[in-house]
């Protein structure tokens, strides 16, 4: 069976996003001093190397060109440390969460057995990495657990319209089902803000630096929006990671990689914001998600323009243009 357009699309995305993360992981493993953290990164690099070979084989067998993605040319070795060890571990944890979602989506649209087996293996690799990062973060006292609830005496049905009213203090408190998305979105926005700060310090071009500063402000606004909702119910908010960025201005990455990375995070965040919107049953939450999604669209548009202007945005495989083909006859 030939691979379908969806299957080719997933392979293309897995390759480009995987090579981006691989470059960052290779930099981080070069600066990490903690042997336990270093060992997990070394395993992550080896795992992707195996996956990359399989992706290349799939594409070559279908006679599709191998994407450019990101290579050693996007990594500037021997540069000053930009992140602390513990931030590196948190970065790997968050990116593993993104990988779990990506592999599951790829598996869901795959039909051919060898491709299903491949994504099944990728998913198992990501789950193993997830467990390892969680265990090590817990061991080092740096895993941020979500808020605790106290059990009610009995299950209940919703009985009033106030359940959906979150304005002016008239509504009920946050539901556990709503905190799932709020907590995830906060952690991912905190990571996006921290990377924006780090990348803006080392970006080599003025326009990329300006975008990264705007990106930091956007992420900060989103953090404040959801933190305010949590704090109104006397619930703790995940701590920030800004102090885990050093004062180095010596860039370890190409501007292309840093800019692409931020675009990846904002596009991936839309999935989580959409899930949060779907599970929200309070009007203030719905409004917060709608506003956040709109702001993400706006900054992603700026990102797209900047990537295209610099000829850094690689084109995915396109459907055949039948009108153009007809003109060639």
C-alpha cells in the first residue's frame, strides 16, 4: 500500500520537528553537569537517531525528498551556558508531552501496518521518557504537581445556571476537569516565556529579537490571565523558570532554529487551548480561551511572515496543481 497524504504529512512533520528538538538536546547535553540528567538526554538523542533513520527510509521508499529540517549547522558548539541543568530537564519533560500528542495524532491517521508499528514504538519511547523525566524531577524536588482537592461527601448533579457564570464572583469554583487544561496551558506558557527570554538574549538579527520580545509579552499575558483565574479560587500557580536562564548573550543556535521553535510552541499550544475551550463550563474561562487563541493566531501570523521573508520556512508536500499541469500540455 502506498502511503496516503496524511501519512506523508505526519512523517514530514515528525522529521522537521524532531530534528529541531534534537539540535537543542545536543546543545543541552553538552552543558549539563548532572550525570542523571545528562544520561536521559543521551538516551533521547539516541532514540531520535533511530527514529530519524526509519522516517528517512519511509520517505525514500515513496520517492519523496527528505526534508531539510535542522542540522549541526544550526548548532554553534562551545558557546557559553544559556540554561541551568534543572531547566534542561524541565524542557525535556515539556517537549516529551508534545511528542506524546504528536505520536498519538500520527498513529491515529496511519493505516499501513509498518507505519502504525513505527508510531506505536515512538509512542512507547515517549512514554518511557515521560516516566523518566517525571521520576527525576520528583527525586530532585522540582516536579510541580497540580492543586489538591478535598473529596465531597456525595456525587451531585448540576442544579443552577450559576454553574456556568464565572463573572463577578457569582459562579462556582473551578472544576477538576477544567484545571487539567489550565494547568497544562500554564506550564507550557511558562516554558514559552522562558525560551523567549533566553532566545531574545542571543538572537543575532534585530527583527528576530523583536519578535522574541513580543513573544515573551504574549506568553506573559497568557500566564497572567490563567493565573488570575486560579488565584481567585485560592489555588497555587506553577512557578516560573526565568531565573534558570543565565545572562549569556552568546548564541548556541541559529536564528532560524530559535524562531521556528517559538512558532512550533505557539502552534502546539493551540491544540491545548482548543481542548481547554471544549472542556470549559464557566463563561470567564471560555472568554479567556477565546482571547488566548486569537492572540496566538496574531503572533503566529507575524511568525509566518518573518520565517517566509528569511526563507526559513520549509514547504511541506503539496497536493498536485491540476490547473498548472493542464497548462503544460
